[in-house]
C-alpha cells in the first residue's frame, strides 16, 4: 500500500489527469497538488498524486523499477 | 557505492562503540521492510546492527476488532465492500474477506476514487470503503468523502481506520522494554507530513529520526547518518529523500485531512489503544460514515492464538521466534497479518531469508 510510482502528466482536466509511467497510462487525481501543470512528473500513490518530482529523481526511480522487474523475473525463475 | 557501504560500516562501528552494545534501528514503513530484505541489507550489515520492522505496514497494524467488524459487514446482503487488495486475505475470527467473496460483493480497489465509482455503478447497494492506511491514503479518502457529499452519492459509506505514525512511534518509545535506538522514517508518509513532524520525537526521546526513500543506497546512507548521530550523540531529524520530502510536507493534503477527520484514540495491533492516533470522519460526514449508518459497534480485540504479530510489530521479537512461523503460518496459509501482506515483516522474512538459506 505504501508503493508510489513517478509518472509524467500527459493529459490534465481540472483535478483529473492521465499520467505516463514507463509507457503505462495511469488515471490519477491531482487534488492534493493543485498547482500541477501538463508535463510535470508526479509521484502517484493509491490513485492520487502526492507531490511533484524533478526529472532526475524520476529517471532514477524508473531505472530502479526496470531493474526490479528484471530482478523479480529472475527471482521467480529461481524459486520456481 | 562501495565507498558508501564502507562508510556505513565505519559509522556502525563508531556507534556501537559509543553505545557499548548492538544498535537497533526500526523502520516504520512496509516498503522499507521489503526493500531492506530484497536488497539483502538485513544480512549485509555487521552483527553490531539490528534492523527491526516496526508498525509500518497498514494491513499489519490494523486491529483485529476492525477486521472482524469488516467481516460482519461483508455478511450483509445489502452491502458491497470496496477494499485495497492488501486487506483481502487478513484472517478474522470467522474467515477473511477472500473466503466471503463468493457472493460477488467484495471488490478490490486501487484508489479511493474506485470506491466512489462502484457506488455510482451499484445504486442498490451500500458500498462500504475500507479506509485504512497512514497519512498517504487518508487525504484520498477525505477527497472522496467530499466528492460523495457534493455529488449526493448517498450509498458510499466510509469505514475509516486511518492511522497516524507519529503517535505510534511515541507509544513504542514509551514502552519500558523497547529496544529502539533510532527510527528510519517512512518516505511517502513524510511526503505528506513533512520531516519536521518527527522533531517532537527527537526532542522528547533523543533518538535520531532519518527519512529515506526506497532505493537501497538511500537506506544505506540513512543508516550511516543514524549511526553518525548515535556516535556523536547528536540526535536530530534528517531527510535523505530530498526529491520528494520537504520539511513542511504537503500542506494541501494536511489541510484536507484536518478538515475531514477528527483525531481520536484508536487501537493498533500489538500496541493497543494509542491516544490521538486514529482518524475518524467528522460529524459533517455522518451520512456517509459507515460506523454511524450501519451502527457498527466496536468489536472486542481478540488476539489470534499463538500469533506473535503484535510483539513482532513492536520490535520485541523476530518472525522466526514465533512458533507458527513457516510451520502453520506461511504466505499460502497465513495466520497473522504480518504474513498476509507482502509488506509484512513475516512475509518478507519468509520469502527472502529462507531462500538465502536454500542457496
């Protein structure tokens, strides 16, 4: 439940946004960060954006997610 | 990277020398627990450092009385349960939500907004949102409560049991037999509450509180910082998660929480009743407050026989010290909540340390 992912806002209407996270489109609410703009990178937690991130930080997390994906794949193969 | 690890080792040795014993650092975030295990940090550090998994997983800390109340609602034909997926397998006195799902009235949601959507799609049902979690999920519940009132959606009912982490940290350090020297503070909760929120803990108990993100390097750095503070006897609040955490936190989210909830005494698994630790909807939301509309009475808190989740959450025991661990309680057949949630200490311990032995 504590997981959060960074994603870039690609559509924004009122406090409803569509954000892109590594090619996945995520519907999110921006009520908690009212000054957000199109193109901003946000941290999404349980369907709500909780803060705006800088580009560098988001890239680091996306890389980490990609690494974890690879790790989990190997991890599951090992245990299976 | 190696340089940072070497530095952590040096700081751990210094802190150990200052204390004259092993250092105990508690993390209070389920995602930290998983990250620590996954990266192998639990065993990578020297013996002088012990990492304790505290009450950081929302599923694990939810009290048995609340779980049993949810299961009672699930038995009602006029109700539909909307819950975060983590809660579905938590066992109560009579089964779990999973075992009651054959009627099709248990729905998993990934956002509070989904609960509102379910209420609109099912006007003949009372959709009860199981509102658990810390200051990260609480503002989302508050937003949806406001939307339900504005849009006059009367069949969404919110059963709030949101928790605040600071009162729990306070309660842990007040216990006479605690063995906590410092806290590794949660990343995303701190995005909302801000790192300054830990100042009262540092001032009262003189224990370092260091916020970190979830990358293993950040956790290693945070442990270095904690040990440096212990070695130099300069406990303070520090944050290494600069990208997302500010000193003041997300003021908008804090205001939304404040306007929607009253802060009350609430029960935590393992810790019992903690003053000012639980968020309940304010009077103005009475018509969508599940406790008021469904006349839910507080259920007695009954521990699961043999389950040591309570002691584990307080850092007093490690999962393998529990008689049920990996014998009758496994991720496939969980008995206690710390084995149910993937962010629970028992589940992480089961998955990562057992595998390590096999290798």
